[in-house]
């Protein structure tokens, strides 16, 4: 049975300054999706595993409700394929972590399936299908996890239809520290608590921060990135969902992080740093601050920005 | 009497995508400010002329209320100067035009006076004094005219205290068409009509547009600039202040402009284009659309982005 396996990385959305439009992928953690071609002209998801083998409760095994398969159903229809897909999903990204788990499942399934086609689509053309998977899993369709998971880099989404994005240059020394306290935040809830409006004054402040961050990336100006990495709009509203947030953020900044904020809708946090030793110090300080706030179970990753996004890691023909 | 004369250019603030933080200077029109050193240790403004000689009603001849002198008073105090300044202001920019007239007066006075000092301040250090002048004239202190008038280029203001800005690279082919219908808009009123809040959804759209514009400038990507030059927030609220706005904008876009919107708080409009012939076509089309809407008296300028900002044009020692 012809099959392909894709690794689809975890992603940090929003990145403090770009709610719903900015995100980046990391390298060290992600979902792994194996797609096989079947004679049966349908899309099925047969297994969802935690890591390599442990069965996982949570995402549904119905293909029309699972992030990994929803986009595949539409892809099959649009391309009028006369064969089907069978999907095995290995979740490396915890559910409801704020690390782009449903985006990774969606992108992984599509990238794997696409590699099996005689005439594969361009990466950019997979975005709309991946958004369907994200929509099915999270109830809303945002490109800020999907785009970096699919394309890598720090991805600024200008528009989704037609899809237009900018891959911001990543200053070479930048590393991300990701902290995932093992408490679950429901993305739908994290979104529903957001106020429908922002003040014009805060919009102006946030625009300046976004502009500074983007310019800092283009100019390789680490100081400007440091000055700009502030979220005046979303972080204050979501911070209460993460126990100890203020202390953990302060600990990261004290150790020299360029900035720290909530990854997507949380509870995962991210910090950006400029060296391996600094990354280790920031991680340790964040861990201590979490512990002091009664959160003992926290996973950490240190990773450069993933430059390529999802990739094929195995093929069987 | 030792004196210096500065030309301070007109500026387009907001530039559709960056309310209160983005602006650019043009080359063909501005205020001209002559500052002379006086033994009398005070700051006085003795004449305000329209063009080279015609007396102008409008801006006050009191130094503590005129944009050209308010900053000079504070500069004298801060530097403990034992001499004074006498100012003659030639207004090339119409009052209440939306072309940064008070910013130009403020910047012109400061740049001229600064050139007379034994130890002149850096351009960036004049910003806070210029903001005082803008504040006196318009009732609010915004850097989006001051910064490009002082520094040139397409200027993104990240913060005012401390002052931090980015000069965006300007794609070489870009020209601005400025249209000033001779109707006066009171800046205070143009600001007071703005809603205090924007929707989160519109904030996201506007952020994507700002990000696209900045990225387009850095990448020299004219198509991306074209796609991004939209104002979802301010233009819809201020458009009713400019008779025929929708038609004039549509006329500019039809002739190939990358975008067109209100310059600052209006009534001046700007369009960005990519060649001299296109600039002429856009100007003609805008003029016709104004005429069709009963606005017969419109001044036009076609100019590249001014790369240096205010400059000394005459010195007497």
C-alpha cells in the first residue's frame, strides 16, 4: 500500500504582536501523520496515537470531524480522485495546548497525501484545505498556525482568499523557548472571552509594536524586536487562563528574553532569546516560576524557528 | 544678525494603513521658516506670510501659541541659551489641509534654529520639541507628520518617548499624487468624529494591511503594497468630510494607483503611483472627479517621497 508520513511542527501563533495573522513553527515537536492510498474511494482515520503507540482519547475517529482528515475529504472531491486515503495520526502536540495541534494534524495529513499524488499541489494551495481541518477542530478558521506549519519561518498572513503571505527573515541567533503547563485550555473558550472591540489608542500602540517587530526582522535589529514584542490587546485578557502567567513572563524577561507571551490561545507560553545558554536560563527561570505558582508539570522545548514547515519523513511505495 | 532658513516639507500622515504612526514627506511644497538670533533672550514670531510676501490670517503671532515657536521656547529653556530667536514663517502649506502644516512650521523653526547653535542637537532629538508645536496647533501630539517632516522617507514611529522610528525603504519608482481641495477641515473636529473603539476583526484586517505594506516596502514588492494599501478604520469615518471622496478615490484606482486615501485628517487626498505618466493620469482623473462633485478649486502636486526631510536653504552669518 503506497503511503507517506509527514512531520508537521508545533507552531506559536499571534507571537504577541500579530493576533490571528502571525505565527512561527518550531523544530522539536509536532504531529506525525501517515497517509496511505486505498482502493476504497473514501477518507478514513483508523488510529490516533499519543507518541508512537499509546492510544489517545480526544480527537474523533470520524473523518468528517477530525482535523487530519476534513481537508482531505475536500481535496479528494476537488481533484476528483478515484482512490481513497487512510490516515494514522500520531499526536506529538498535546490537545488544547496552544501549540497548533489541530493545525499540525491538518497540515500533516495534507502534506503526506499531497506527496502521493501524481501531480502534487503547491504548498500554498494546501492552505485552504488545512483551514477546513482547523475549522472542524477549533470552531474557527485562522491561518496563524496553519501558515507557518505549512510553510515554515515567521509567517505573516496578509490574506487567506487569495492566500498571500510574507515569510519574515528570522535573525539567525533567535531561539524560541516553549513552555507547556499541562493544563488544558479550550480554544473556543479562550476565544470567546476576548472583547469584541479594542480601543483606538490600543490599536495604535499594537500597530506600532507589529510594525517594529516586522521591521526588526527585516533589518536584523534585535533591539527593535525586543522593544516591540508586546501584546497590549490579547495577552491581558487571556493571562488569567494561565496560572502564574505574570511571574513566569517576568522570570523570562529577567533572564534576558526579548519577549514572552502566550502561544496561541495558551496555556503554552513562548519566549524568544538569542543564544543557547540564555535559552537554558530562561527555561529554568520559567520552570521555577511555574513551580512557585503551584504548576509542577510543565514541558519545555528549545528550538530555532523551523524554516521549512511540515516535511515528509517516510515514504513507502 | 545671524540667521538660517529651513524648508520643511508637507507630509502625508496615516498613509491608509498606519493611523498615527506612519507618514511620508513630499518634495514640492512646504513651509519656509527663517530664524534669526537676537540679543533679546526670548522667542518672538514677527511675521506670518502666505508664500513669499502676502500676510496671512490664521496662525497666531504669539510665540507661545504658534507651532513654529512653541518648541523653540522649550528648546531655549532646556539648553539654557542666553540669546533669543526671532521667527518669520512663510506658509506654503494651507491651514487645515491635512498636509502637515503645523508639523512643518514646528520642524522648520527647530531645524533652522538648531543649525544656528554651536552644538546642534541630532535631528531625532528635535522631535520632542516639534511635538510641542504640533500639540499647540492641533490640540493633540502625534508623530506621524513630525517624524517624516524631520527625517524624510516613509517613517514608521515605534515610540515617541524614547523616540524610536524606522525609515522604510521606498521602492524607487513610487510617486505620490497629492490633491488638496480648498475646503478647510478642522483637525480637532476630524479627530473628534473618530469612534473610540475599533472591532477586533477590523483591527486584525488593518494589522494585516500594515504588515503587508511594511513588508512590501522592505521587499520592494509593488504588488504587495497595492494589495495592502487599505484603511478599514479611519477612512470610512472621515470620508464624509471630503466632498466626492468615493468618486475621486475610485478615479485614482481606475487609472492604476496603488492606493488612495485621505492625507492625515484631510481634506487633502493622496494616491501612490509608479510612474510620471501614471501620476499625470491619476491627477487628471482625480481632478475630473472632484469637478463632477462640485469641487472646482483643487491644488495638485506630484512628488517622489522626500528622502531627507526638512533642510536648510539659506544661511546668513
